[in-house]
């Protein structure tokens, strides 16, 4: 094949994201996060090409994935002498040449996450972990190569069309708002190795220099209105809320205050220094409430994703199907059947919610001495809170969401708007209460009736125990 097609795709992260280095999963410390970024031999953040092509393959029509990106599968037409199906591998005609990552002025960020104990409604022990993230604005470049016999190739045209409609999602944590990216430009350079000019360019120019001024721009974000469509909203809309009191979602770190004892527990902020409610908080709070609602109305076979035992998520119920699940040690030891996978990604996607128009204040707290009834010595502590702000909740989905989950999610959001549940820490002492804005409040009220009807339709009442037969006394 004498024609080489080089495709260069440039992307930009629109939110935090990361590809974790599996070889770096070690015991964390103050200086080392639990989930560090993948890095190259020089210590710079690195994004493997498999992450980008995996995202591209995922958005390829299923019937074309094998033809474009290869596959390894059991072939029924290829059997051994004993009748067993042999493994067949098909190479991808699309070659990944490499990637390049360019960080903005914003440094690499860290976020801490923890699970919540369902019984104590507080942070669960030994679940705090730190994740290293690339900041929004990080630019990514991907180079692909396709060989053909002619300068015009149907395969190249198909890949270019796929790139134009690409909605990149990179790395882990995609259901909690991580890894969202946007395609900036796509360039196409044709190199004809049968001509002196093409051969000279191929032999004397290497790496990114192969895509030069003779490349054709086949996609430009600046010249096209919009881009690839985003995932649809579960309810066809974003939901608007307002902070009724104060919200504290901490970072696990404190800022020192001059002239005072102790530090101030800092709140989580995004790359623009705006207070933010992360997608992981939305997902955790709403999943817990959905589980509670379904169990309360008698919907059986619904697990509790965090329990005191080690069973963890069941991986088979409708909640695990919608929110995802992960394997936890101890399932097989408790008599459960060992899982064939380590988990599954959920269908619901929760994004970060910046708090706009709020005021950040420092609130002081002190423990009370149980004997003397006054303030306990050395027990003063302070924490930042954000008050009187408004925010937008984005709940999207990349696969169909069961009607049962949709109905329970409506009731969970109604409970949130009514103040039955809260967001963040300190919900039992006046923190975390939200109220719905008028448009969202009216929508939740209107949807509540149909949601209740859906739950009633799925309710399976327990049959009463049969009455014990009594022996009649002879007349």
C-alpha cells in the first residue's frame, strides 16, 4: 500500500479527567495520591492512545467496530480437532501512532472521595481516597494512520465521519462528570509514497511533523455551530436548585488562620475557584435515597450499595444496572456466588454543579463539656460554607434508564427539594438543605403522581400466611 493517510485530532478537556496508572497503585501518603495520573518516563502526565481509541470505538456502530478497530473473539467457523472454538484475532486497519498532552496554566488538581455509611449517615471508615486529575483546558492530540492503495479511500472517509461526530469521554469516573472533552480540529494529510515528494516527506519528517501545512482541515470547532450532541437528559431538562441554609463539601484539607488556633476546613472549588458540588456527591446521595424508596414501597431484590457487611453491591438489581456497581472483597466468603466481572459502569451520568451567586463564610463550632455545660477546651474548629447560592443539576444517560429507577429518582429529587435529605456534611445540624427553583418545583410536583403510579405498578404485595387448620370438636 503506497498511500499513507495521517489523521490528527485535537481535543480539549471541558472538565477534570484522568487516566490512572495501574502500575502506580500503592499505599498512598500525604505526598502521593491513592489514584495517581499515568505518567511517562520523565514524570509528565501521559494519556495512552488506547484510552482515546477506546472512546472512539465505543461510539462506533456495533456492526462496524470489528472492521474498523479489530477484535479478538471465539470463532465458530474455526474449531480444533476436539470441536472447541479457537480464538481468532483481527488486526485493526486504524493504527494509533501516539498522543500528546499539553497542560494549561492551571496545575494538576486533587479530589478526595469517601463513601457514606447508610446506618450512621457519616463517612464510612477506610473509604477515603485521593485522586489526581488533569484540569479543564488540557489539550490532547491524537494521531492515527490508515494505509490504502488510493488517495480516496472509503475506509478513511468513514473514520473521518466518525471523528466529526465524536463525543470524547476519557478515563475513569465518567458517570460522575470526569473525562468530558470536546473535539477542536481534525486534520487529514495524504502522503503518496510512490512520488518523490511524498517519499521525501515520509523519510525526512517524523512524528507530529508529518501533518504539515499541506494537511486538510476536515473539522474545525470555530467554524461549526455546536458539535457532537451531548448525552440526553434523563428528564429532558436540567434541574435548578437554591441553597436554603449553607453547604459544606470539604476537600479534607485545612487553611491556617493567623492569630487563631486550628485551621479552617476548606470547601471544594473548581478550576475557576467557584464552590462546586461534585457529581460523585449527587450520585451517592441520590442512589442511597433511590435504594431507600424502593425498599420502603416493597420493591424486592434491591441492594444497599454500602453496608456494614462486606457483601457490597449485588450487581444484578435494577439500582446496580442504573447506577453501576463494583466488586468488593468478601462476597464469595459470605456465601454469594463469585462474580464473573469486577463491576459495571452505570447508565446515569452526573456532572459537577458550580454554585453561583453564593457567599463563602467561615462558621465556628465548639464541642460542649458534658460535665460543666460550657465550651470544651481545645475543641474549637472552623469550616468554610457557601450560602445563598443557586446551582444546576445535570442528570444525563447514555443508555435507557428503567422506568422504575426514573420514578424513584423523581421522588428522591422531591425529597431533596422538600428538605427530607441534604447535600454534603453536617446535614443533621443545619447544613445541606436545598430548595427547588419555581420551574423545577412545579415540574417535580407534576411528576410525583405518575412516579407513584409507576411504583404501585411494580409493587408485589406479600401474600398473607395461610391460616392454620383447626380440628373441629365432634358434636
